[in-house]
C-alpha cells in the first residue's frame, strides 16, 4: 500500500495503534463531567455573570439618571419665578383631572370584549415592565451622554 507518508509507515512501534482499554470507576464513584458538559457549565456561568453585570450597570445608570433629573428639577424650580410656578402647578392639576375624567369616560363607553383584551394585554406587559423600564432608562442615559459629548 502507498501511504501519504512515504518512508514513515507507522509512528507506533508495533505498526498498529494500541487498543484502548475501557476502565470503569469503582462502584459509587462519580466520573468527572466530559469537556463538553464542562464547557456548557462555564458558558452558563459566564452568561450569568454578564447578566448580573448588565443588571448592576443598568441600576447604576438608573440611579444616575434619577439623581440628575432630580438635580435638574430642583435647579429649574429654584430659578423659576413664583407666579410661573403657581400657574404651572394649577395647569398640571387641571390636566391630571381632565385626563382622569377622560379615562373614566372612555372606560365606561368601551365594550366588554375590548376591555377584556386590554386587561389581558396590560397583564402580559405588566410582568415585564421593570426590565423594559430599566432598558428604556439605560437607553435614555446613553442618548443623553452621547448628546452631551457631541455638544462639547
């Protein structure tokens, strides 16, 4: 037979590869996980660590945005004249009352089938609002930082 390795017929002394021996562990011993299972475990651990890190960063960004918004609101409030603040407060209360009345009027005139579907959709979205809110706040913070860097 012609092999691709001319002159080097076999790297084994006897010319044939040795037979592999299968040895089972002692009863009661647990074999170590295979490399594939270990790789999956490591990947899961890394994914969990990345997820935890992302959550921590999102919480940090949320806190920073809240602090900045609070500071900005206080600064605006301190620089706004008292008559304008009074008018703004009255206008905001009027808008809230009108929205409240409009909501109740719409709810009274909405058919039951539509109300049930809306309640189902609200319930489905309700369980997911914290991550959506966090993602939205993180996006807002990113956009604000990007905008501030452009203006420099």
